[in-house]
C-alpha cells in the first residue's frame, strides 16, 4: 500500500470507527499489514471499559474490565501505523475514491476504506421518570456509578450477564439491592446467578417490572411496580440501574449506504463485508454478532475484517460480492 500518512497527514488506508474490542483488534492486524489506520472512539476499550469483571475471555481467569480495555488499547497503540484518537464520528460520506469523515471535536479526516465497529447503545426502560432522573439516580453503567451508592438502596433491572454482574458489584456498595427481572428464569450464566444468591443484601424481584420511576427535587426516591412485591406496589430507592440489553445505531451505515436488518444490525458476509463497497463491519453492531455479543466474537470479527481489507485494498478489481452474497432482507 502507498504510505498515505506521508502523502497527506489526514488520509488513511482505513478509518476504524469505534475503539472497542472489534475496532482495536482490527487495528492490530491492519498495522501488521502495514495499512495506516485511524481508530476513532470516545471510550478506549468500548463496553469492556465499563464492565466490572471479565472471566470468560481466553487467557484471563479474572480481569477487571478497565485493565483488559487498557491491554487492548496499548496493544493497538504499539504500532506506528495506528493512530487511536478519542473522538466520535458525526458525519461520513463517500467522496469519489475516498471517505470524508467529520468528528465531534471538529476534525476532518479522509480514508480509502471504513470499518464500522460502533457496538451498541443501551436499551431504555421507556417508563415515566426514566429520562427525568437519568444522571440523578438512573444509571446505565454499574461500574461507573456503583461507588456513588455506598450504603444506599438500589435496584438493578435485567436478567442477563450484565444484570447479574451488576447486582454482584452493587452488593459490595449498597445496603440493599433489588434485582428486578420480568421473567421467572435468568438468561445470565448460572455461575453469576449463584454468586448473586450468596449475597445477603440482594433481594430477587421476579416476574415483575418497573412502571414508573419517581422522585422529587431532581432526586430519585423510588419505583412503582407492575405487581406488588412483599405486599407493596412501590420500593423506596436511591438509584436504579438499567441493564436490559442494547441495540446498534444504524446512523453511520445509513450515511454510506450500507444495509442494516430490521433490528439495525449491519449486514455483513463471512468476510465482514457490507453491502457498500469499501465499507466493512465488525463486532456487536453486525449481523454476525447479533445472537451472541461477546468480547471474543468482536475481537474475531475485527481481525477477519482486517484480513479482508488488506486483501481487497490490494486487489480492488475483485468483485465486491465474490466472497459470498450479502443478504439484504
Ligand atoms: C455490563 C457489561 C458486561 C459485559 N461483560 C462481558 C463479559 O464478561 N465477557 C464478554 O465476552 N463480553 C461482555 N460484555 C459484552 C462485550 O463488552 C461486548 O460484546 C464487546 O465490548 C463488543 O465489542 P465492540 O467493539 O463490538 O463494541 P463496543 O465495546 O460497544 O465498542 C464500540 C465503541 O464504538 C464507539 N462508537 C459508537 N459510535 C461511534 C461513533 N460515531 N464514532 C466513534 N466511535 C463510536 C462506542 O462509544 C464504543 O466505545 C459485557 C457488556 C456489558 C454492557
């Protein structure tokens, strides 16, 4: 490849959008292929940086999310061909043979190809009071905010791994934790649920949902429930943590004409190619990860994408769809 950094400081072989496991893994491989790559992302490590503990990523028996995110970032930054920048892409469009990108911080970049690795955004409860008390008792990040609730009463909503690990982490700070789940069984790995059961200050509120978050003077004071719990239809609380899954944002794919499915997942083939030429996708935001969103899958997709980008940029005459069809419906 041409040394694009020497030609122009702001033209890269690849713009990697998102500095999570998918984006950073791609960056490592791209650098080793000597492709200049710019990784843009507001949080280095993506969701991993907001995760309490990780115990299922190969090679680490138990590691804090922050530490793992730090390993990922330093690995990517180790290569001269990579530039990792804390910023967010706000605009992107194809301009002849290049992509023009604009960012939150007012910077402009150009790249020959793009890898969209933007992960997902948290789902909301969508109940009255949620928006009003966001940041004033309602939180979407246990790791970030648990310490603010020392000796307070909190609830956590969601029956997956994030909900279980959140309950576990909150139990170390809060005086009482209510784990609210709409079903009678959990989707979380049983090992996490067993550990939560060992915590004496966690109460399980099963087959129930929050119908309203209430408070006054800008401060959350409790929740109303769909069904009574221990004879009461509300719980007095200081905080509510929401861990009910996430969904991809399809704004960036839309800007470059890359097709998404009905849930907003970026449609990719086995080589992480999208329906738009010179645009790849990797990680939680793609159809490849839609049924299992994990660090290991994101890292794999990032590396597969990087390998394919290398091959394709070296032989762009190859038909874009020659490596299998892109299913668009
Ligand atoms: C609480 C919690 C606990 C978890 N625990 C585990 C676990 O123990 N083990 C496991 O394997 N997985 C776990 N996961 C899932 C795992 O974190 C994800 O599967 C993984 O981080 C996905 O990586 P990614 O790179 O695809 O996306 P992300 O990690 O979401 O990273 C994407 C990044 O792109 C950024 N971005 C979005 N839009 C833009 C834009 N316009 N411009 C620039 N950047 C943008 C986002 O801000 C984000 O930082 C957990 C997730 C959560 C929420």
